[in-house]
C-alpha cells in the first residue's frame, strides 16, 4: 500500500516508543475511551455555559455525546473552579487556552499551563462529527509520548480561532487523515506487543524487532484495507474554507463543545499582545461561569 511508505519512519519510532514507555502508559490501554474516528450517537443532552471575562462574555454549548467532558466541565463550573483563572496561552490564528488553577494568583511572566486537578478524563474523540472548526471548544492534554491514550486535562481547555484553508490544503488534509488512521492502527498493534518489544530491546535483538515491524506493517495494511478511510466531510470542507479552524488537531484531541454566542470576545482575546510564552502581557481573566438554560 503506497501510503504506508510515508509512515515507515514513524513506525520505527513507534516501536522504540512502545519499548521505552513506562508501565502506567501500558496499563492505560485497558481504559475504556471513545478515541475513535467514527461517528457516534447524536447529541441528546447538551448543556449551555455562560462565561464572563474581563474582555467580554461568551456562551459555549457542551455536547451531549461527550458526557465525561460535559459532566466534568459542569462540575467545575458549579464549584467555581474557573473563577479568576486566566487565559494563559493565546496564539493568533490558532486558539486561546485557559483552565489552569495556578493562574489565579500568578505573577507577571510566571510560566503557566501545568496546573489542574489530580485526574485526567478518558478521551471522547467523536470524529468527524466534532472537529476543530473556528469556535470549537476542546480539552488540552499532554503529548502522545507520555499520554498515548490521549487522555484530557482535568480542567484545561481551549477555544479554536484558526484560519481559513484553500482547496490545496484541504486535499492535503484528506491524505493526512488517512495517514493518521494507519499510524493509529500500527500504534495500537505495537502496544499489544509491548512486552515482546521490551524484551527484544533488552537483548539487542535487531533482527527480531525488524521482523516484528514488518509483521505489524502487514497487519496495518490488512486492517486499513477493511476500514473506511476517515472522511473530509462536506461539512468539514465548507467550515474550514469559509470560517477556518485548526484541522491538524482533528482526531487527536477531544472536541466537547463550541461557542454559540460571543465569538467577538474570543477574537478580542486572540488579538491580545503576548510574551515569549504566549501569555497575554495584560491579564485576561475569567470572572465567572454559570450553567444556563
């Protein structure tokens, strides 16, 4: 399969990653998640949350088909967890990020982004139903190397601003979705052989690792040929062309809501002058959040 050739360097790295990963990452494979690129059930229990900030107000809709993220967000809102927290990371033409409790009392220039409750949320990646269009609300998380199951931060979130894409970029996006699907299949298979990989790494058995790699490549090809390729749907193409977004994040982060009112506030925050760590030089603070009907 021609497309697989572009993945071979990543495949070799994945074998090494699985061999070097810690035990807690391996155990995470037993956690039930919705980390799939398939369409899920319809949103039947959405919730609206009004957000007041020092830069203006906006309202988000929390999707009913990402219930773990919805319920956790509502819980934190009702506890006043987000009150007085900052938008601590702002990147023009990309997104604005908040939800770090350490930001409540942060000094000027203090590095932020590591705070949160002592738990993570299982991934609920309902793709392509929910994607990173402009205004999407999604959960921040640690990278794949330490978080292969793509679990979300317990509190940190971001709102996408993004940029508009042309037809050439959208065609490339369709190819990258297929690549991502195949890489995901391989990574799952490698995780299933993790103990064998660790043992061969320990013995320095390069021949064994290479043989296993070729076996997993063949299995990846076979599974991918049976699965429907992730689609760049008409809705996605239209949204990314007309309003923009951040499609390179699709399938890797949980999108659990969207801004339904006050996008001008998001735009105002996005335009803030920032320091070298993408933190606004003048604090932009969440005053309060409230669940509304």
